[in-house]
C-alpha cells in the first residue's frame, strides 16, 4: 500500500513546522521512495484535456510523428517509436514524447523567489518538436507544465522542511530547473509483441510526478528499500511521486531512488484491451548546475555537474 498525502497538507506542515507530518514524509521517502499525492491544483478540465490531446498525438500518422525527433539521436527529446531502450539499456515496448526547456525555452521554471512566468499563446511557436497538425497539444502541454512547476515548487519546499534543509537553499537549487515533461503510450495487451512495457529503472531526477490513466490493465510495480515489489494501480485524480537518483545523492543516501517498471498486463485485467497513457514530470536542476549533498555525507563526495552526470549515466547504460 502506497502512503498518501495531500499537497495542501504538506504545504501547511512545512509552513507551521508540523513535525508529525514532515517525519511521516521523511520516513516514506526513506523506506519506499514513493507516495501518492492528492489535491494538486489545476485549471478546471485540464487533466481530461491533457489525456485526450495526448492520446490524439499518439494517433497521428507515423510520418508526422517521425518528423518530431531529436536531430542528434537523443531518444529523450521529441517523439520516439515503440522500439527503444531506456536509460539503463533495457528494451521498452512503448512510444514516448519528451520535451523541456532545453529544446523549448518558453517552458518556464520558477525564478529564485519561486514565481513561474505567465503563459503566452505564442509560447513554443518557434520549437519544431511540437506537431503543427495538433496545435492544441502545444497549448495544453504548456498549461500543464506551468501548473506542474508550481506544484513541484510547493512540494519541494515541503521536502526541504522534512529534511531540515533551508528553504532558500532549496529554491536556489531548483531555480531555472530543466524539468522534462513526457508521455508514454502503451498499446493494448495483445497488440504487437508481448513483454515488459517499461523495463526496470530508477529515474535520473530529484523526483518525478506521474499521472497514469486507468487504461492498459495497469502494470506499474515499484521496489521498496527492503527489496519487496508492490503493485501501484492507477487511481485518478491521484498522482504518484517517486524519488530519483539525484535526490538520493543530495540526501547522502537517506532517500530511496525507487526502482520501478511497467510489466505486461494480465489479459484478464480490467482495461487490458485498451491503451495506457502515463505522463511523468521529471524534476531536476538545470543541466548547467553543479550540486553537492544537502545533508552531510559520511565521507567526502565528488560534486555532480547535472547535465554531464545525466549524459554519462545514459552513455554507460548504452555501452552496457
């Protein structure tokens, strides 16, 4: 069973120094590395819009989607077809789309005071990775990206309070961050080759906030610190937050970067004959940032230059 928090509960706990709630958050992030999050504020109808327009995107003709790929072969920029390997070198069976401020600088991060820039209808117009055949896709994703940045600002400050980290230090860490917004599209069970749909990995993030719809028969599994695997079924409008490897580094191993996968669903599971869509928000500092642990390690630890570290992790996986 995944522990659940509401965002407003965590924000209030951080503001008032409610140690009971903050200690519970600390324990969950240390032991399982994942929790459910409710009460995330979005404009009315945005989540339904997001799911519908994302499904429309993946139903575009292959020749349209194939134009929306990275020119340097990075499969985590733009669209990628169903035959790919994750950052740890394991094969996946899904289509995906990734975008963030490194390729569309109009996708905003909060400034040093935590303020996210307002939206303009022209935002993203110069970025060639958005499908011109589906203009509402760009607009909806921009709206969701801004809402998620604000939610992650609030959630991050609660995490800082749970760790005993100064709020200003945390704000400086995530100001001008390069969070990526992505979508995974899984075909129905029985459509194409069987096998693991998203191979086991842990995220190269501080944390990830995941929306998953109720389609595809589920299949998300996560491994706690004791090595036990748990099934995490979709539960709208709940989001899942999982700790990534950068936050494990920043906490000197205190918080658990949870390994997870999406397995092939049981054909008898409810919804197995439908597609599955998940939309993760990968939250990490700007690639140009150099970071050191927020909590004192037992021994001296090398600083991490974020972009270089992520690149090398992916490269090492490809070689392996």
